[in-house]
């Protein structure tokens, strides 16, 4: 495997007309925008993409910087890759160009290809805007004027056995009196495919949204064919940083587990230490449709999962509608407390 990034275009050329092909979520193959020919993707090693790697802190290398200029094979134009971008279109002829990530410690172990087309994503995103309770009347109109972009965003998946040793104060009732008693305990969590964002651009809400559609059976190897025509961002942190973020994300879950183990909702002064064993991970890219729109002077975005179309986003509230909906919202926020509690404290 080469130890540097190389641009790939040969694999993306149309066998019928020599034009450039892109990944087509509808047919799960390549499609030529020039002549319309379709071809299948040869993906013999798809099982490798599901494999988890054992975590070794000594091998948690920093990601290398991408700094690659590629001369487009179709038109000779220069395509410059900077930052963490590995997939782009030639600015001169619009042909897809993908970098083959040669660094063994950096290449994604797998990705889930887009299954939702742009048309389907738009339908979901507009539907989301149209069904917001308490939203201003012109929200849908603003959203329809927005710009849509597709990106493969970087994530980690982790498996681990987590042992938690805790101390806390527990409320106990004896007759009509209440006491606070010091308690100690040890409990554990089995983590399976815990998803953690590997980019500052991925908010906890996006992570939670795409987490529901994640199924390791959908993973495919990092092949330029799957990326062609879509933007992609590689991991900006190493696996140790990813593990640290996962531990932070899990804090509310650990607190819940301690309460369960102690058999009480009324605990305070919870302190704990935890140990991870048998940590295994994957470095994956997951597909997102992102719609950017402006409301008033604020930039906002709505995101649809490229796996199943599940949509989540930022929206303004209408002040006049808010009064009437205040009660409904309070109930909804209460009902979502568990979910949002995790989202709010994550990362
Ligand atoms: Zn063609
Ligand atoms: Zn070009």
C-alpha cells in the first residue's frame, strides 16, 4: 500500500464512452452522467469492512496532513486537496476525483454508501420543515431556498467492556425519617458499536440521528467508486482522542447504570472511575445530506441521514405560535429528556 495519498480517476471512467462516472445511490453502482451507462462496483472484500481492529494506544498515530495536487485526467485542470477532504469534483470539468488514502493507520476501515438519493433527501428535509410544530409560516419557503450538500463524515465505532467503580450518597427512608447513606459498588457496561464523531463539524444531534441507522452489515470497504461525486472528510483525530470523546459521551449512560445498580433514583455526590478492556474499533465514514438555509440573519442547517433518510435539524420558533404550544413543547421536551440529556452533554 502506498504511503501517500494518490488521486484515482481511472477506476471511475465509463467503459462505454470514456466519460466520468459517479456513485448512484439508487442503483448502488456507477452511473455515467455523459451517456447514462451503468456499471456495478466490484467489491470482493466487503467483509473486511465489518472487521473491528484491536485498540493499541502505542499505534494511535496522528493523522497525516493531506496536501495533494492532482492534474485532472479528463481536462488537465488542477484539483487541490487540502484539510481533511479526500473526495471532490474537478472545478474545470466537474468530473469526480477521489484520493486513495494510502496511509494504513489512516484509511477508513469501511463506509456506508449513500442509499438515499438527493431527490429523496429533499423530500425528507422539506417534509421536516413543513411538519415543525410552532414554526413560523415561512419556514418551508426559506428551507426550499437552501443549498443541499452531501458528505461522507468521519466516525469511530467502539466495542469495549467497561468496569465502573463508584461511590455515592443514597437516600434511605426509615419510618418518617430520611437518611443519606454512603454507598460503594462496582458495575459494568458492555459497549457495542458505540458511535463517536471524528470531526468538529458533526454535532451530538447529528451523531444521535445517524446512530439509529447504523448497521455494521451495511459497511463496505473504502473504495473510490463509493465516494465518486460526493464530498468526504477523513478523521481529524487519532483513535485515542476518539476513545476519550466516547467516554465523555457516555457519562449520562454511566450515571444511569450506577442508579440502576444501586437500586435508587435518589443518589447524589456520585463519583466513579472506569476501566476499559478489550477495546475494538472501526474508522468509518457515514453518509449525510446537509441542507443549509438562512432564517432572518441566522445560518441554520437540517441534516438527513444518507442511510435511511431520518431527518434532524435546527429551526426557528415563531413567537406568536410559541405561547399556544408552550404546554405541548414542555411535555415533548420532558419526554425527550433522556435522549437530549445525552446529546447535550456529548462531545
Ligand atoms: Zn459513458
Ligand atoms: Zn477536469
